[in-house]
């Protein structure tokens, strides 16, 4: 690079931009004095711009339009969506959405009065020639050598764009101003950036293209008749940016090389390829990409493009459209993470809750405990209302019988109260734990119906974490509540008619005793022999006692059943409460979080009130 202080002629050479003709009127950006031969009348042609204006590219933001307000709502929703999903999704998945938020904040903080438009194209498409034609002066080098443009070059039609150019990382020595003409006035507010070749063999050039294309407000794609169907252009750039059609211009350059109607045929084929890429074409006043043909070399069609760009710039909606398209693109990529084919509001249904509680009740033995409580109530009622002789026999057998399961079973058989269940073996404990795990799996599968995979996984993990100590908690409930109804020595409340039954049994016993003493007195000769009365009294007492006991057992069925059902209900409610606190409520909270992010995603993907273009 030749230093400015070492120049020996009138040419201005900054080492990057070569002139095809000497322009002694060029003035270096750093303020150095130009060489001899400077012509004052040409100073307006080309001069460096390092950010003219004292605002640094940041102007006071005007009131938001309805489209801007809709965009702000979408960005707020996207920000909340990322925040709510950060602990559920990996950072790599949310990186694109975070980048959109960062770039949107950066762009909205800069001048809204400027529209940054990039000119991109493949090698030899003539984009630099078009760039110079729009600027009205040769700024970007053109020629047969490839690649010609090595770094992005910017041309600003008005002051105050320094912040935007700083964001694009375009140094001051590559910032230019156009020729000051009446035609240039129509483009006031536009910042035009000439990019290196997108198919350049130099990797740094392609990196420049990718970086700037992600930041500009609009793009003018320049294609030529030979390479307009290039796979690199369509597959790497146009197809991924199909949603940015409203800020896209596709220009078929070099139509002067096509004879007759060939230009129209090539243009139609280009429209067909764009349609296959999914790019909406702005025809019949509909929003979409602008497609036209021109010749930057001869100037044919350049005026039409200048007019369209001027109208596009004066609308001052390109930045909003670009950010909206970026949000749309991020929403499409995030859709599999928030939307599935299931119902939009996943929840744990009543049937699933009831089945979950039934399985926990089965695991804790609520039904068996209810039966044990019913038997205990009837056994206690039988003890209160049974005949004294049978109660005495039971007491005797209880004293002499071994304290084994067999002895307990024998006592229960003698008493006619059913069998006593043996102690639960170790296998039953394993079965109970398996029942709890199965219940958790079933309710988790029901809860994740219709959820995308990441959120379904989060719900299942929440259910598994909640169920880690659930079997132990159910065991404690079984010990505290189940023992109160299962242990024989814990007496349930006696029936209200128990005193009357006791008096009836006492009367029957007295009849037996009185008849027996009467009969003994007759046998020993103390009393007058009358055999029938004492015998009748004894028979009445002997028969009446079991009848009273039988009547009491019949009367005890209803209260015993209600007592057992109440015991089962208390144990079932305790197990269900434990399951709700440890599994259902955390799962419901996770589903609520998903519904919140689903609502935020619906706002993000709604698209808002999209701007309609009037570009012909």
C-alpha cells in the first residue's frame, strides 16, 4: 500500500479501492491534504464518510407505527419465551432466537431514518458496476480480475449513518458519498453496501458476505444470464431467506447481452426458480420480492431500480420488515420445540388422576385395610353382644393358642369372623413399589400427550423426581393409618345399641342360670318336681342368646361396612394427597409452564400486522 504522504502524483490510492481513471479530486478520509492538482469542482463527486453528523448514527426514535408496536410485542414474547425455556432447552437450540433478539435490539437502537441495502451476487454478475451506477460515480472497482471487491464498501446518501456502518464493521476508509445530483435526492436515507463475491474462492470474502447479510435491512441480489440458476446462490442464500421476500430485490443484470426476447425468457425462468425456492414475488401489488431486469453497463433499467429503491427507502419500514422476517424464521425453527400434533392445552385429565389415585390406594393397601377395619368392627360388636359361654371359650383359646399365624387363623375360624391375612412377604413390597412406579409412568404418559419431545421429557423427569421417595412415604401412611384399623388390639367404637344387646344377653344368661338352678332344686328334692318350666326357661336362654348374637351381627353389617369404607377412604385420601404433592402438582406446574411458553410462542409466530408493499 502506498502511503498518502509518499504520493508523487495526483492519484488518490487507499490501497483497497483502485480507480479505473485518476480522480485527483479524491480526498482522504483521515483529513490529510490531497496532492497537487486538486479540482474544487469535483470534490462533491467522491468523499470519504466517517459518520458525518454528531449523532453517531443514533437519532431520536419516532413514535412507533402499528407495525412497530406489533413487532415490539413479538420481540417481548420471544424474550419471555427464551427466558422460560432456558432451563428446559439447551443453549444451542435457543442460540438463533437469542441472536435475533440481540440484533433486533441493536438495529432498533440505531437510526430509523436510514435503510441499509446490500448488493450481493456471484463472481462476474456486475454488482459493483450496478453499485457505481446507482452512486453516479465509480466507487467500487470493476474489471476482469476476480475477485474484484475484497471487502464491503458503503455509500451513504445522507449523514447520520455512522452507527449503522460501525455495526457492519465497515471502516471509515471504505465509506463513501454519491454524486450530488437531483436523482440522488430520491435515495436520501439509503446506505448502499457493495459486498464481495458470494462464491469467492477466498474464505474471508464469503465470511464478509454472511456477516453483512445477517445485519442489513434489505438485499439486492444481482444475477447474470449465465449463472442465475447457480446452486450456491439458491441453496445457500435465496432458499434459506425465502421468508425475507419483502426486503428482497432480484436483479437480472447484463440483459444487453441477450438478443431479442431472450431477456424475457430468462427473466421468466428466474421467477420460476424463485418460486421453487419459496420466495413470494411482489406482483399485482402483493407483498413479496421485486424482480426486474437491467443493464448496469448501458444504464437500461437502472433508473427503474433507483426509483424502486427510493420509494422503498422513503417508506422507512425496511428495518421492521427485516426484523419481522428474522422473527418469523426463528419461530419456524422453534416450532418443533413448542408445537406438536396433540391438543394445544395438555393437562392431567380427571380419568388419569382417578386411575393414579386408585393405583396408589392399591399400593398402600387401602381396600384391604378397609376390609380389616370392617372385620374389626364386627369382631368388636360380636364380643360385646356374644353369649358369655362363647366369649369365655374364646378367651380360653386365646390364652392357650400359640402366637403364630396358624393360631391366629384358628382363632378367627373358631370365631366365625373369617381368616387373618398373613404378614406380607418381601415380594409384596416389591410389587407395591412396582405399582407406584407403574402409576407414575401411566400418569406421566397421559400428561405428555400432545407435548413436543423436549417438554415431554421435562414432564417425565419431573414425575420421576417426585416419585423417588413416594413408596417410602406411602409406607409411612400405611403404618400410621393402616395400623389403626388392622391391629386387632385397637378397638373401634362400639355400636350405640350395645347396652341393649348386653342387657338382652344378660337376660338370656339369667334365664339359663335360673332354669338350671330350678331344675337342680327339683332333682335334689328341695323344690316341687315340675320339669317343664325350668326346661323351657333354660331352652329359652340357650336359644335366645345365639338369637340375640345373630340379630346383633345382622344389625352390625351396615355400620361395619361404613366403618370399613371410612377407613379405606381416609387411607385412600392420604395416599392420594401424598401422590398429588409429590407427582401431580409438580407435573401440573410443568404443564402450566409449557402453556405459558406456548402462549408466548403463539404471539411470536402470529406475524403481527405485516407491512404491505406497493413496489411494482
